[in-house]
C-alpha cells in the first residue's frame, strides 16, 4: 500500500488518533487529491461533538489544501461566533484560506471583522500573520484603526486578540503607522509583546 492509500485508509479508521494523524498529513503535505475523502471523514466526525480535536485537524487541513466545497460550512461556524472554541478558530482560518483569491486578498477577513467577537477576530488576525498576507496600505490602516477602536476585551488567561496582527506587521515594512502601533503594544503594561 502506498503512502496516499494508507492516509486515505486511516481517515476512516476506528481510532481517532489515526484519523487525526491522517488529517494532519494531508494538510502538511498538501495532498489535494485526498480533499474529498477528508471532507467526507469530517462530515462523519462532526456527528460526535466529543471528537473536537480530530475535527480541528480536519478543518485545518481542508483549509491548507483550500478545499472549496467546505467554504460555506466553515463560514457558518464563523457566524455562530462561539467564544474560546478551537473548532471556531480553525474554521475561521480555513475559511479565510479558502475564500481569498490570493495572499493580498483580505476581503474574507474584513467580512469576519464586521461581526466577529474575540475568537473570530483573533483567529482572523492570526491567519493574516501566519500566512504573511500582504494587504494594501488602506487595508493595513483599517486594521490598525479597527484595533484602536475595538471594544473586544482581552480576558485574563487568553492571548491578546491582536497577536496575529502584530505578527503580520513584521512583514509590513516602512509604514510609520505600523511602527507606532508596535511601539504602543510594547509599552502597554502587562503586555505579552515584551
């Protein structure tokens, strides 16, 4: 049995550890041809709410391989706007990766910011940084303005919702407003940025 057949077989294995490992391999190695079987496995996995860890890995990989058929399902999860929920976080990132036209297209993120609470917003910013997305200057300034006016409260014990934006800023050189934002983050008392 070749490696792809083995991964495909593990997607339907009875052990969740095998299903989870198979999902990770699909995303890590960008095995696009297993998108359909991974999507089918995910459909089975969501029948068991206790299997959230495996669901998360499947969602991540569907996003990494940009499996278009999953876009609407992941957007629906985003709209549910659950707080402190790993499935929501993974769905946000997968949705952005699937919905965007290219690495400069932040329209999916802008849409998510229009209704998102802590988990949706922080995850949208995380994918912005993780994927080194390159928005226009106007969009960058919008993001900076958004966080300066945000009513989202950083809760004790959780990461700051701006972490992903801070990471993204590392790739946006020569923009004075970005430097000001980063310096403000560093100066904040109890800042995780220091």
